[in-house]
C-alpha cells in the first residue's frame, strides 16, 4: 500500500451517515481550519462528558490542545468529526502507539482511540458510526488494533466498544477500564453494522412517512398549480397533523389561506411550531433558499417535486448534487427531486402528500416507483381493479431518487407491521449488491415483486445518477430470483401478482385444480399452467348450465382435495337471472368453509360486476347476543378473491406465488459453503501477488495457460494437459508424451469453441492419423502460427458445459453455468448465482437451465456425474470469493462424464482487488 504524503487531505474519508433517529450527519477529517468549530463544540459539552474524556476537570481547551486536535498527518494521527449544519456534534481521534503505549510511527500496528460526543446528540448512534469510520481509516493506514481507556462510570462509551462486534480483550487497572480490539471485520461486527444500518434507514423513512406537521412550500395564491394541488390533496386525505402553506408572495404577517383555512407564511422560518416534513414545489432555482430555511428551522425531511435537475442535463445534474449536499448538511433526507410525492394510509397519519387526487384505500401493499407516471397509474389501476380487495399501506414516487431510494424502503418495509406485500417499479439499481442483500432479507418475511424498466439499455435513465453495471439483464434477473424477488416483466404483471399475494395464502405446491362452466376456457387455463411450470389436474367442466350452488359444491370439493394446492375457477356469462353477486357469494362461502387455506383465483370473461363482487366483503350478519360478562365474538376474516380477465394472467400470478413459496421453504435452509482439505488458499494468494507484481498490473490481465493451470490446481481444479504443436513433428512428440489417443485443436481466440467450423479432431490413435489431421486443419483454417494448434489428452465422452465467474464492481462476483455451444451462446440458456455459492446454490444452478435434462439421462442416455460438477462449481466459487484479485474465470469446455468432470480449457484474469463497499463503514451513496 502506498502512503500519501503527510498532510494530504484524504477527501475519500468524507461520508454521510444515517443516525439511529433517522437524521443524517456528515463525517469528515478534521483540518486546521476547524479550530473555531472545535472550541465552540467543546464549550457545548457538559463538564461530566469532559471529565469522562480527559479523566479530570477540563473546562476549556488550551491553544496547544486546539492545535493538537486540529493538526494531523492523516497517517499516525487522525481526527474525524461528525457535523450537522456545518458544526461539530462529535469527534474521534486515534494516535498510533508502540508496545509501551508511546507515540509511534512506521510499522507499529496499534493506536489509541478516544471519542467526545456533544450531550445533546448522545443516544443518536453518533459514536457507533464514528467508530466504524475511524476503524476503516486505521485499517487503510495499516493499523490492526485499537486500544481505549475508559472510566468505569462511562458506561455509554464502554457499550459503544463492546457492542461493536470486534474481537476484544478487556482489563481493569488503576481504576481505568482498558479495552483492546482487533479491527479486522468479523461476522459479528458486520452483523452489528448491518443491523444498525437497517434500523437507522428504516427510521429515516418512517420520519418521512409519519410527520406530525407538514409545510407545502410553493403553495400558489390561486387555485391550481403544483403546490396548491398537493395542499388540497393533503387536506382532502384527512392528514392528522398540522399543515402550513408557504409562499414568499403571501402577506408579511401570518394569515390564513382560504378556502382551505390553512395558516399561510412567507417562509418556513416564520412558523413558530416545529415542522417535520416540507413538500417543495418551487422552481429549481429557488430550491436552495427553501432548503436553507428548512434546515435552519429543523425540518426533518424534504419531498422535492420540482423538476429541472439531473433529468435536464449536466447543469441540472450539478444542481441535483448541490441539493443533496445542502440537505444532508442539515441532517435532512430527500425524496426526489422530480418526485410525485408520498402516501401513508395509516389511521394515525392519513398523509397524501402527492399528486394523486385521492388517498387510496388503506391496505397491506407497499408501493415504490421510480417513475411518477407509472406510480400514479399503478395507484389508479389497483384502485379500479382492487377496490375492497387490497389497499395501499405506503406509496412513494421517488423521481430521480438522488437520496432516498428503494433500498431505504426495503429497510422500512422489512419491519413494517402494516405492509404484507411490497411492489416496486425500478428503472435502475444503484447498489445491486446491497439491494440483493436487503431483498433477500425482506423476501424471507414478505413477498417482494419487482418490475424493472430500461432492461435493454446499458445506461441509467435520465436523472438517475447511479453507477452503471455491466451485468446483462438476464443475469440480474437470475440474481434477483436467487434473493427471493418475484421478477415480472410488465406493470400489469406487477399488479396481477400483487393482487394475488396480498389477498391469498401461499400455495403449498404446484398442483392446480381447474373448474368452471366453460370447457374451452378451462383448457386454456390448463395449457397456461403447463407453460408456467405448474401441475394442473384435469379440468372439471360444470357445463354452461351450472348455477352458483354448483360452483360452491365443486370449489368446496377441490379445496378439500389433498392432491390440490390451488384452485382456478373459470366462468363465462350464463343464461338466466343469476347475478355476479350470487356467484361471488357462492365462491366466498366455499372458501370460508375450506378445511385448509389454499389460494383461489377467478378467470372470467365479460361478467360485469364479478370482480367487484368478489373483492367486496359480504354484508355482516347480525351478531349473536354475547353472554353476560363476555365481550363481542371476533369477526371472521373477510373472504376476498382476485379476478382476472385472462387465464394467462391469473396463472402467471399463481405460478409466481408457487415459486416464491418454494423459495421461502428453501431459504430456511440456505445450505453451506463447503470446506475442502486440498485447497491451498495461502499458496494461491502468494501466486497472485507474484503475478500482479510481474505484470505490474493496474488493470485486468489474462494469465498464461501455465499460470492459469497452476492457480486452479491450488483449488483442486485440474485442467487436462495440452501441449503446443507449432509443426507436425512437435505434434507427434506431444502425443507420444501424453499417450494416444489424443485430440488436435486450434487455440487462436477467433477459433476457440467453434465446433461448427470442423476444426477439432478427436480420438487420433496413431502418428499417421495425427499427421494427416494436422495437414487437414492447416489447409482448412490457416497457417500453424495463425491457428495455434495444440495436442491434448482425450477425455471420456459426456456433456459439454461451461463454468464462468465474472466480477461486477456494483453487484460483486457472479457464478454462471450452462451447456457449451448453442444452448448458452445462441439461446442464452445460462443460470447465475452470487458468490459465495452454497451447496444448495450449486445444485440449483445446474438444474435451473432449460437444457438440464441432458445431464440427468434424457431419452435413455446415461446420467452424468452431477455431484462432481457441483463440486467444481463450488471450488470456482471459493477461488473468486477467497481472492478478489481474480476478476474473471472461464472454464470451457467442461466435459461432465458418467464418472468425474474434465476441464479441457481454462482462462483466468487477475487485477488489483476492487474496493468492497459492502464491507466498509455505513455511509449514504455519494452525490
């Protein structure tokens, strides 16, 4: 590691963090210019806190103290400050020490660390965040261990250290507690860090969704306009908190805006009471002044509806960065800009701070959309289709999502008792690695359905200032499914799946009963089930003469059948005076009486009012008179059934529920990453260091065949020997060395894996046959020096496959598998899993490609050795996980025989290890 020159300001240490209460703070290195800030900060610290820091009364800092605490070399002496509004709220510093506890430099790997937190900000998790960041700085400066001396009465600071999850040693001497702890991240420290991140980010969203007071900044003096529209929506929705209208054109004296009857102010600063949330609807050029007023007044969060930011070009992109920087300076989080607002239907809040004209019905579905238009359309569509069936718990249209993102809402929904299903429309994923981690944790508790727009574009949509990812969309889809995400392709499918998951129990398996009064519609449903991987039972045709009672009887029998996991009811218009309400009541009665909870969906063609009747709860029956002293009996849960206008839509939603339910079962036992005794991790690390040094690598380099084979051998992966054959005589000598029979093939990059060119000769049993093949290939493909022929030992017959590992800076390492040739190259039949892969991941990986039957004895062929293939996948996974310097691995072809696997070709790429942002301290995305 190269150490920068002394006193060079390390700007990369700057970071914004979310604190325990949901507010934000800026962490940055302390500089000589901070002298006045430090003195002001110290004056606001209580005498008790000063005593705990210096072990003696210390009322003020001397000039010498100020100089020492503001002048650092950023190597042996480092100080960090947490700031809000540009002022210090906490500090931390370390000083490198030797084994005797004296100041040191150079090779000493221990440092003494000390904190001071302003009393008004204690309990917000500031010290914990600072500890994570100062530990990361220390590791960067080759410090491996911290020591801290704390008075026994300073229990808060002792708890900061002991709760951090690091490996610790504790001692007590001369009335002082001495703590020593290693700084290498552990599973425990990462778990603590991520738990704190989850609670803090969830709390920051909760503050936005449940404000006690709200100001609409930019409320027009006349009806209409963005701000006035939002204000009226807030009031019409019945917001339970205080509401204010703000416009610089209002009268200087506080007044009342009519006809709304809302207090009107020229500035947020003139509002006497606290304001928790500000909805900003002013032109972009006026937003900075509004943000400054909100920050000075103590506003906790902003919803910026204003446009003219990153979506408008480079100038707007810079304006967006400045918006986030300014808001975070004051500890505020931002939804937007270019947002359409947020909604919370909880009875204690009833907030509609959006452009949706009405507050949706309260329910159990959370909705996040990066597109305002798609978000409003989803709200409208769900209201139209699902009135009475499902409702919305929370909704946000994040716009450019410069700050608050889908990851933040995943943190919130994970523990939100009012949300059972989460629906997300995404156009970009700024941090795929974190998204997959959060999605997996959320999906283990409740369904998460995602539709991703811009699937075939490599760049993020206008306004989305996020890192780009090189991973193809098919790979992203596979990784989302590994995390338990229900990935759908259209907004219609998003709503379809959401309706079923929010109103029906999860199916226990893929067996589907089909019943109805139309044989043709039932057959369409049967075909759709087969297409989507379900196992339909033979449809039961009730005939067109079926009455509601016939439907009730058939559905009751299907739900009682242990061979059935779900039911699809099909219905077409009937002749007679039977109403949609009669059929709906019959179906609900059957579901209510079922001995076990199973999902039911209805497919109907042109039956007006049926969907609404199925969604609406039945009229309550008169309650029996309770016995004296007893309370009223609990009301039975209302039975609601989703209805779909096409069989394919209902079945696809049901199939997604089946796959999700299966994932939930498997997630309880995710498998393990196996250990192999023959892996030489240390030897591989030494080889990689030598190779990087030899190549003077600053970018990825492809290793030679010999280096590749040596490195793979460290992980128990053997590559079938191949010897160069620059001329026929060399080919003969190579064959004699390897032993006949042999294969002769070209290795030039433009000819690799091109079996269609007829450029490979197999089972060559002698010298004459080898020389003849050599002549044929050079005449067919080109001169020997162009095609680079090699002689290789023959492998047993089997199935040709390909194993790859690729590393994306945003998503991490991805393990891929497919059958070699046309299946993977032409059809894209490749499966993917995140590294490190478990034994369960490896087993699922080889079974999830469409051509997997070829591995298991298709059409009477002998099954191949899939356990050996799974072990190979796990060894490759271990290699790239243990050594982040390995940024690419390509094993092709890998022949899977009846006994064993044989790697015929392999290449590895190495590079200096990329930064692992998921292992660093908590921080918000940079702006």
